[in-house]
């Protein structure tokens, strides 16, 4: 059943924003999209979405603004644009679904409150597959009343859970990305060990299915590794950015995260020394193979 139609603007129609936009339209919402590279929004316009020349024009009259940008700096750049800011109006709700630092989310929420615009930081996990299937894990930080007001909109894209006050969504996303990165590393090592030892990696995944070692990462990214398919679902450069943010946040609490630091350094090598920034983050398998002189 379709939820109440809302007038929504989604800014950022890249790998994730494109399928998320499609699901909002399937749910019956009145959608305007904008992307810095207009050709990335063109397929959605062909499917019935509206678009505009500028981001400022795109948000005019919107009830809900959703941003799916590269990081908190990109979101902040919108807020610093005078034309964009002038089109923010009292009663709007801004849902930032980008992955950013918790401090950025808190600062943006505070700034928007001066304009009487409500704010949620609601980053997601699930990659392009989750975005396409409307099954994203959505971690929302912010006021309970604001969250309750947009639950039907978020449910068109996945499974929303309010995890705490402003900034808590981004904090939980960093925790998520830490688990993802370290698990990718473990799956890469297990896959390589199986291959070199003479076991079939696909059979390994089948044997482990349903056991304690099973996970979406094992099944999906393990298959990518053994098949050599590193077309991006989640970019390695974004994984590196998230791990840098995790370590920065940990430092503010006086914490040392050794496994996170190690896998962060390996992603940095993949991105910066192996030209793997645009590969899927399962491409860490290639760094492991290089480390073992297997490439």
C-alpha cells in the first residue's frame, strides 16, 4: 500500500541515490531530483521525476529534502550557498543520508534549527543491492518527533531505526563500516586460503551458510572475490573515508582501534598505490593478493 504522497527533493543521484529515488517514486511520492552532473539524473526524469538547473531551485517548495552526497563537506557546501539557503523554509525536514562525521551532523542540525528546518542524519548500509531492493538499513539520529514524521518515507527505501540524538546515526554508520571493513578483510583471507589450499571457495561459502561465520559479506563479497568482480557497489575510496572518520571519532574518546587502523592502512594502499579507489570495497582482496606476490 502506498504511503501518503509527500513533496520530496533528493539531491545526489549517484550509485545509491538513483535506486533510492526510484523507490520513492514507486511509493507514490512527488519527486524532484538534482545532481551536479545532470546526466546522472536524466534516467529518473525519463521515468517521471522532475529536475531543475540548480540545487536551490530543486528544493523550492519541498516538504522533505534528502541528500545522498559524498560526505559532510558536500552537504555543508549546500548550506553555505546563499541561493540554496534562501529557499529553505520553516517546517521543512532535511534527511541527510550521506555518510559523514557525527560532528558534521550535529553542526548542520544546529544551523538548520535557526531556520526552523528539522534535521535527521540517516546514513544507510546495504550497498546498491539494498538500495535497489528497498532493503537498506537506515540509522537515524535526531528528534523522535521528526523521525516519526518521516518513517513512511524512509520505509520506501529500507528499514529505518532511530538510534539516538543528532549525530548518532553517523556514529552508528561508522560502527557499521568498521564491521564491514574488518569482515571484508577476514573474508578475503579465508577466500585466498581456500583457493591456495585447493578448496572450492564457492563450496566453502555453501558449507558455512547458516553457521557462525556466515554473513552477507561472506556470501556477496566472497563471491565477488573468487569471481574477480569488483564493479562498484560500495566504492573503496568511500570505505577509506569512513574508516578515517571512525578513527578520528575514536581519538576524541581516547580509543585505539587496532584492527580498524590496520584495515584502514590496507584500503589506503589499495586506493592510493594500486589505483583501486573506484573499485568495490571487496577489492581489498586484490591488496591481499599483491601482499602475497600473487598478482
